[in-house]
């Protein structure tokens, strides 16, 4: 297991791919590329039989560059680091900070790969991968990338803190189809480790992730909701949708059980969402209370605790709440 530390001081646990699995993935990719190259070459020969030798050579070089060099670059760019061979071996190319690669990363890897893989039959790539602590070849070093394993043995999943109760179900209409897996991974990593971060660093990272999420969904975040609570609520909504797709809708008391949580459940400062203290809004992150909640601006409802025996149902003596005995469950003998 290798810990990659991002610029926001968040450690991502990734498993760098070893040389055997990487070599097998490269062989699969090369086999597919050469088959495609042969098909393209035969098609070009059949269609350019009337050209002279110089023109035929130029077309052959162009087809070699486009198929054996441009093809892998385009595939890695469009698939965000998953070529056919890497997909078969459970591998993926990511940036040094754990994010998905872009065109410039794939371009550098493909250009250097022509020298260290095609021209040297993979000898330079094997030596560089054996020398590197994380199994990187020269193309990965120059591009700032790393090949990691996506399929890893199942282990104990990190605990993702749930959102505050008043945010559960608030994003049921949010479109999450445009959010990439890399962003979900970064959000989950942040939520599981936000208690270990410096408050300023964690707050800045939460704001950045929330901004990326808003940009992908196209809907602004609710005003006054802390960024960490917003991220937790959206992740909770995605997990709820996955559960509904897998198990169907849940009706009855079980579906309503999630709404019975109150401030005693420890939401807010205990999970690093902000806020805290003993006020009425202590359960709401950053002191933000939803409209109509106790302690919210404009709310006239003030929670009171009624002792047993008080009110209209009190005994004949009209005992007040101060005179009511504690509800211990003990009944004195008659």
C-alpha cells in the first residue's frame, strides 16, 4: 500500500501496479494495436495501389504514427487511464495526486513509450520499472503519472460520516450523472479523514470539492450550509440511490426511521462539520438551522421538557412540574 499525499495534505491509499501485471497489460494493448495496424495497412495498400513508392511510404509512416502512437493516446485520454489491457488486468493510470489523467499526460506517456517500449522492445521500460519504488517507467516519470491497481482485495471500508438529519433527502432531485468517479473518490477520502486535517486546510479543501461538485451538477449549494455537510449530504444521496437501484424502494416504518434522529445523535462538531456548543443550534453545522427548527431565526417554538404529571392531565392536587417525581420507573408500595 502506498500513500499519495495531495496538495491539501490528504493521504490517498493506492496500490501501485507491479511489473508483471503492467507487462501483461502492455502486451494486450500492443496485440490489439498491431492487429488494428495490419487492418489499416491492408486497407491503405488496397486503396493506394496506384501511388508511387514515396507516397506509399509516407502513407505507411502516417498510419504507423496514427495507429500505434495516436491510438493508445486517444484511448487513455477518453477512458481516463483505462486502456483495454489495463481494463483486463484491473489497472488504471492516475496522476501523482491520485486524480484522473488528461490529454497532456497521455501524450507524454505515449511519446516516451515509443522509445522505451517500441524501439527497445520494452527493455528500458522494464529496467525503469524495476528501479522505481512505485514501479513507474520513464513515461510515468516525465508525465507525472502512476499506474495503480483498481481491483484490490476487499478490506474494511473507511467510515463515511453521515450528514446532519435535516439535510437527509434534501438533494433528491439533484442530477449526479455528470460527477466523475475521481471526484467521488476525492470527496469520500476527505470525509473519512477530515478529522485528521488541520481545520484551515480541511475547510479550504471542502470548499474546493464543493465548488467542483456544484460545477458538475449545475446546481448551487444551499446558502449557509457548510461545505463539509453539503458534501456528506450529496454522498449520502448517491448511496441511497444505489441502494434503491439494488434493493428497490423501502416503505413503512423502516423508511421513516431516518427522520427520527435529533440533536442527541451527535451531528455537527463531532463529525467536523463546524459549530458546536450548548445552544439550540448546536446540532446544526456552523450554527445554521433550517427554517422552522427550534432556535432558527423567526421561529417562536422553544423546546421545553414537561415533567411527568404536569399539564392538563395532572392529579387533583394540581402538582406543578417542579413537584413531579422523577420518572424512574419505581412504584412505591400502596
